[in-house]
C-alpha cells in the first residue's frame, strides 16, 4: 500500500512537469516517506509494543504522509486551498500521534516505576 502510494505520488508529480533536477529527489523522498508508513504498518501485531502504540504509530505516519502530500501538491502540482493551515493541522496531528505511540514501546504494559 505504502509503496503504491509512493509510486502514485511520483507519477502525479511527474505529470505536472516536475523539473528534471527534482525528479530523483522527489522519488527518493516519496520512497522514504512510504518506507516510514510501511514500517509503522509492519509493527502491527508486534509483542514489543502495545496495540495502542501500534495503531497510533500507523495513524501518525499516515497523517504525516498526508501532510507531506499537501506540501508536494501545493508546491509542484496545483494550489491547495488553505494549504498552510492543512499542512500545520496534519503535521501537528501526526506528531501528536507519533509522540503518544512512543509511550507504549518496550513490551511492558505496566508503567515503569522510578527507583
């Protein structure tokens, strides 16, 4: 799914006359973002983190992909209405989810007590 997104994103950006010098960079970035989403999806079912952490990681990664897609479309394809607002809303929502996801990493479902 995530690599399909990356390929689609690169194809769409390419169809809007992306400059040749940016094609490799955009492809690499799309691949990197897709890898982040794929990695978060692969965590699902892992015993090293809680289910809540896994789901929040996927949601955060997916929202981050949306945020970066808005930036890309607005910059290279077509104007996105209220792009700055949408980018900030999605970016901070993604960071919030990813931050909450880190709370359930480590395999223990109990809170760690300080000594």
